[in-house]
């Protein structure tokens, strides 16, 4: 071989790294290096460079990278002689490892060893009677070579551990394609070399030729455990860590006899007590694995569990050692280990009923967990909360919790606060470490509170008498204190003040208690004394309710919370408190705050509006829950509401009218149609009002109705032109007056709110067919005449956003309209400002002329959202909407306005806007379509819908071609943040589109390739329609094909599962459809997904779909084989098809397909580009690998975190009426 090439490579590297080199010289040198890796001599030059430059780590790393490239790209083309030569070079380089070699060099050396092992080790075992040459080519002495390497020196010993770690990770944790091809050989070999041979023989059937691959009778596991015990005794921290890293990778899969015989559990417990942080952390991971791994012997499993609980005192000592005072500073060494330790112990509760002699140990365990629950860090505390929720839901656990509940309840009540609002709280000391942004901290605090609330709720349920006494004592103590008295005497409190937050905490505790009582009725129905106990509970609740009413709270936001609690009382107490609570809610809704101008924007005005809005919601909740009780006093209610109407805003009037309407429709009240008409018709008449009709006729009139002409006249008076910065010009008195007029005008601009609320409450809790028919008959003659106006309103709202429609307007008005279409909103994780900063900025803008643009933009978006809600509500009326022949065309024309004679959709509607259109209107419409209307409606609507979505996605993703597969996070750069925000919104929109596809046809699961998917009735109906009409199927498949390759891992993955669910019903039904599958879908899957490393999460599902398509289409069509032959650069497609047919199982088919994909990658140049930079490149590669390993380990230990029943989820159980009484 030509060794001069090595010196040329060295010279080129020197040019690149020399500070004296010109950019031109560097480019030439880099070009040469890029060419070098393609030459046949490159692995030899790599060996030559690495062996002759042992202390120049840049050169050494580059040399090793040349060898790596050769293995990855050329191995299959080498003959046996070249393969053995390359293997020997790698062995020699490993044998010459030095103490001073940096970690990335050792990682690279180990990586090369493993890459060869994955391709050759044990290959001869596939042959019945292999000869000596086959054995030699199969690296028969690799175990012996590793023993030799182990015995050279300490550096070589560390290198040996790294080799094993990487090998075991690739074989057992990662989805390594090379390993997958040889899984049946390489996995048993790994098990064999770590185990004693007699243990291996008990579990595996093997021939004598297998034993030739094993050099050590006892196996490596025993050696490593003994070494680890010695290293702990000598406090050799670095060696301890290296041994643990390797042992951790082989705890899940070796035979459990090895785990027990070597007493690794004892060793791990000793690691907990060591003062070696990395060892403690790795030992905790290892313990997790031991507790969740499968055991081939139940006694072994029992031994491990018992051993852990027997050492509870030791674990308590470990927790003590990990504590620190955060006021002195958060210990960045101990703190991560503390979190991991608490995470580990919080999972042990699932084993409590499996241990022997448990009482004393269980109490020690629960006390330890409670200590962790009380930790000042919300993250640490939060790790334990699910444990308490799970235990409190399990009746078997309750006797064990007797001694813990009082302390846990006290803690939970004290912890139910708004940490994010309290400056100086000790938990804030951890926030900078645990959270990347204020918004992330706020989101976590909200989740933390949900769990705390759930604990109080569950304790209230299982210890209802104790909790009632405890709560009364707590409330008496609070409201008799100075704090409590101040709250009772106040009218307004700062929402961040300690007084307000402490009072809010008391009301949240009351809410939890009532919810606990509600849960008790479900939990205790079979008790012999159920009725007696229920009566007692109701008496106590009524006393509590009366005491709370007597408090006479006036602070609007606290009164709002109190009103919401009263609505919960009502679910238990029913008629006993109905009139008292009804009076309280109506009084609160009309309470006078004389010093507050509700037309102004201020914290006080917002609080009062918030209170009144909540009262409206609770009134309608009452009407739905107890219509018959309210029917008896309907005339009185009608009179009271008529009297207070003049003092209410338009929105409040609609809420009260909805309340009366709900009583009319849900009770047995007489004269339904007359009463219905008296409430509904005056509001709906506004749709056909002359000013409304004119305002909807074309965009200029629509803009005038919005008030833009008046604003333009005002701007003209102020001398505003196209160059004026509205944000810097303060609003004057005339502007404030105009703004006030417009605000009142906008309230009644279009009757969308009234229409939506009336239909929404009408259709709640419809149980009987007769009721549905009555509502259908009442609404049909009222909806059909106004439907064109509703659609026309949506059309104008969409048109408003298109700059082409502004060109005839004065320039200053154009600028104003442009300002108004800008969506300014805050989103957690995407915005680089905190929520408070965003609100402060918005409040400052309210004092400037930009507030006009912001307000017009808000009313446009608000009206559009309510118009979409109206359409969604109308769709719930069945054939009222779907029976209108023009409905599909009206709807699609209103949503997507196409430029004449083009495929271009009118621009301007934001990604966020499209997301809402699909989520709020289109999804409900598709779901609500009655069976009798579906074929006709869907045939008219779906093709254009799918085409429109495809056009939008193609356009929007075209500017994100280089996007990562995962969501980015915000930076401090405003421009970059805008890009990130837009990309996040695009991902959200794409997710909604995928959801629509799933709504339509369903998707298969991932657990089994052969499992039969289950579809609901709606999906079965839609599949029949879509798959039965090529005019629908064609755009459906085109859109689905687009979604498969979008740069979003979750969307791509789910879209492939949708595609997978379609194959059986769609293939070989229509030749044109099959051709599309061949030329477009298979091409997309192969080149853009399977050959693209960015789609690694979707790889195996995509491979399955591709394999099914390949076998099906290649069987039926010669043209499919020809197309794939050309696409793959002349791969033997006929041979591949025959080989796949001869294979019995999918696992072997997968291996053949992976070989095909590797060929396509190489022939099309789609392999991962090699990065020849030294340390940085290797670290990046290791970080990427570490991230994948972390996900794999999380999957490994997830088995101990039970999924539970959805009905027991605190987020659903505690909000049972959430969807029923949504905000309107």
C-alpha cells in the first residue's frame, strides 16, 4: 500500500489547523480530505496515522475516523483477507491504548472494535459444520482477545469496559440495524460471555462450537462485581464509575441467577453510601433496572424486593446524606442525585404487597417518602405525589396510611399555594436550576397544585369525618386571624398579595373537600350504612355551605371562587340549598362596585367582569343539573332577570337568557315553543337586519361595520400617516371616547355569541330521541335562513386578512389593517418573554394608538372563533346543517378562498388561524355528520378539504425544509424567536391535520405488526366512504403522503400508522391508486423516510408499510418492479421479491429489507456525512448517543410506573363536568 497518502493527509490537516493558513488553502485541504475517505487505501492510511501519532490526538482521531468510514461504507465489498487485516489493525490500536489518551479517543477505539464485532462475531455459528476459515473470519477468539486487553494495564482495562458497554448498548438497548441482521447469534453470545457456562446451559440449547467463543468459564459479570467491591473499598472513584457504567448495561438481560449469585444488589447499596456522585447516580439507575427487569425465577424477584425493603434504614441514611440548605446555595452535585434517588424510592410502593414481614419496613418506607414529599424543592416533592394518589385510590393501602394521613393532609393544605406568585419562597431557589424559563416554572406549579388538590380530595373521601373536623378548625383559625379579617373587609386585593393568595388557598381546600365528598358517593355505595353516612355528610356540607355564605366576601376573584364552590355544593345538596345558592349567585352577578367603570380596562374592571362571567356559567350549570326544581319558580326568575337586564352588559344578558332557555328546554315546562321563540328570535333576527346584510355584502362595507372608517377619520385628525409608529403615539381624550363607543358597538357587532350559546346549551345533556327531535324541529326553521349569512361572515373574516383586498384603501388605512392582522400572543416554550412581561407590554400598548389596531384585530379573531363555534354547534343539530345541499360548498368556500383560476389560497390567514379553523369547526363537522347524510356531504366536502390542507401544508413547510424533527426552544434573539414560534404553530397545525386523518380512518397500534386494528363506528363509516370513492381517496392519499415526510417526528409516525391501517382495504382495488402507491408513496417512504436518519423514530413502522407495499405491488405489477429497479440504482428487485416470499416471518423479511435500504443509501449518497473534527465531533456523537440511550433506559424502567385507569386520573376525575360546562 502507498504510505505516502498518510503523510499527505497529515499535511492537509496541518494546513487546516494552522492559524497561518489562508481560507483558500484550508478549502483545498478540506476538499482533499473529503476525497481521501473514498479511496480504497483510506483505512490503511487511517491505521498508519493513528499508530504513528500516538500523542497527536487530532491526527489520531482523524485516522480512526477513516477506519470507521471504511467499515460503515465498504465492509460488505471487502474480501475475508481485508476484513481480517482491518480487524487486526483495530486490535493493535486498542492494545496500544495509553493512560494519556483522552476519553473520546478511547470511545472511538472501542467503537471500532464493536463495529467489527457486530459484523463478524459468531457468524460461523449459522453454519452446521463450520471449517477453520469460517471460525477465523467469525472472530472466534474475541473473548480471549478482550481478556488479553483487560490484563495489559489500567487504561486497557478501562477500554475493555467501554467496549463491553458499547456492545451491550447496541445489542440490547438501541435499535441498531447492523445488530438486527444478526440478532439470533449476537444476543446469545453476549449472554454466554457474561455468565458462567453452567448457568447458560440451563437456559439455552447450544452445541460445542458455541463454547469455542467463550474464554472465561465464570464469565465477565462475576469479575466486574468483584472488581467493583474492591474499588469501593479502595475508594477508586474513577474505576468504580467505569465498572458501574458497564454493569448497568448488562443488568436487564443476563439470567437472573447471575444477578443473585454475585449479590450485585448489595454492591449497589454500598455505592449509594459512597461519596462518589457519579457512582451514586449510576447505581440508582441500576437499581431501577433490577426492580423492573424480568426474572426467570420468582424467588429471585422476591429476594431483590425483600433486600431493598430490609435496607430501608440505609436508604433513610442516604437521603440524609443528600440533603443541603438551599439558602447557602443549591448543591449542584447532590441535587441531581437527590432527584434521582427520590424518583427511585417513589416507585417502590408497587412492591409493598409483595414483600414479607412488611409492617415495620413499610412504615419506615412511607415515612421516608413523606420526608421527600416535604422537601423544599417542588421537583423533589412532586416526584412523590403520584405515589400518594395511587395509594389513596387503593383500598388495600388505606390501613397502612393511618399514621401518615394527618401529616400528609397538613402538608398538602400548606402546599396548595401559588408558588410562582410568592417572591422569596424557598422553592424559588431551585427554579433557576430546574426550569429553563419562568413559563416552564409556572406550568409545573400548575401541575403540582393539581396533584396536591387530588391528595386532599382523596383523603377527604376516605377520611371524611376527620377531614371535615380538620377543615372547620382550619377555616375558623384563618378567618379569625388578622389576615382573614382583612380579606373579609376588603373590596379589592392585589392578586399577588399574600392576603389574596392565602384566602384563595382556603377556597381551593374547600373545593377539594367537596370533590372528596362527591367521590365518596361513588367509592362507598356498597357500605351497609351508606344512607346513614350520606345523610350525615349532607348535614355537614349544608352547615359548611351556610357558614361560607355568611362570610360576605366582596373581593371579586375570591367571590368567583366561592361561587364555583357553591355550584359544587349543589351537586351534593340539590334542592336543600338551591334557592339559597341561586340567590347568592344572582346577587354576586349583579353586585355593584361603584368605583369601577366596566367600560375601562383595568385590573378591577377585569376582575368584576370575570366574576360576572363565572356567575353566568354557574347559573347555566344549575339549569342543566336541576331544571325541574327551577321550573317551579320560572315566572319569578323571569321577572327578576327582566328587572336586572338594563344593568347588564350584552354578554351578561346572553348568559342570563341562556339560563332561562335551558330551564325551558330541559324541564317539563309548558308552552316550550312560545317561550323558546321569545328568547331566541329577537337575537337571531339580527342576522337578517339590513345593516348586517349590507355589512356582509362586500369587504369595504364589512370594514365600515367594524368601525375602521371612523378610526381612519380620527387618525386623519391626528395627522397619522403611513410612516407613523402607532406604538409611540399616546391616545388622547377624543381617542378614548371613540374607543369606548367602538367597544360597545363591537359587543353587538354580529349575533355570533348569542347564536352559539343558545344552540350549545340546547344540545347539552340530550338523552332521548324525542328531545333531540324537538330541538331539531325548533332550530331548523331558524337556522336554514341565517346559514348563508353565517358563512358569508366567515368569508369576510377570512378575506380581511388578504393584503390584496386592501389595495384600494388609503395607504394609512392599509397600514392600520396590516397592524390589526398581526397576532400577538404568548406561548409557553416558544416566546422568549415571560407571560407577565408579555402582559405588561400589551398594557403599555393600550395607552397608544396601536390599541385601535390591536382591538380591531382582537374583535376580528374573536368573531371568527365564535363563528366557527356557531358552525360547530349547528352541526350538532344533524340534518339541519347536513341536509342543506349547498352546505359543503358554502363551508369550503368560506374557509379557503382560492384565487380565481388558480390553486393558490388567499394568503393572510395565519397558521394559528388555520389550526383553529380545523380544530373548532372542521373536526366537529366531520364527527357530527349523520349516517344518512354522510355519503352525499362527504363526497362534496372531503376532496376539496384534503386538497386545501395539502396546499397549505406544502406552502408552510416549504420554508422549514431544514427544520429539526423536534420542537425548538426560544432564544433571546427576537427574530429567531419569531421563527421558532411560527415553527411551533406549524407543528401544532400539522398535528391537528393528522388528528383529522385519524378521526376519519383510524390508525393501527404499534405493539404487534399483525394485530387487527379496532375502528369506531364513525371511522368504519368514513373508511367506506373514502375508500369507496376514488375522487375522495386520491386527495386523501396525497395529503397522507405529505404528512408522512413532514419534519415532525410525532406527526410522521402517526401518519405512517394511519397509512398502515389503510393498506388492506385500498391495495389492489384500482390500478391508478396502485400506481400512485408505487410511484409516489413508496418513493417517499424509501428516499425521504427510510433513508433519512432524521426519521429514526418512524423507521420500523415505515419499513413495515414499505414491505407490505413491496410484496403486494411487486406481485401484481411488473411495472412496480421496474420502477423500484430504477429508483434503487439497479438493485436486484426480482431477487429481493423472491427472497422475501421464501421467508416465513416478518423479522427475517425486515433483515432483507434493511440490506436493500443500506444499498439505496450507499448508491444515492444518503449515508450520514462524516465529520472529521476531533474532540467536538466525538462529543457531539456521544451526546446524541446518550440521548437515545436515555430514551431507551426510560422505556426500560417505565414498567414500574403503572398506567392505571383513566377514570382514576386526577385530571379527568376531578373535572367530571369539564366538557359539559366549558367556557362560552
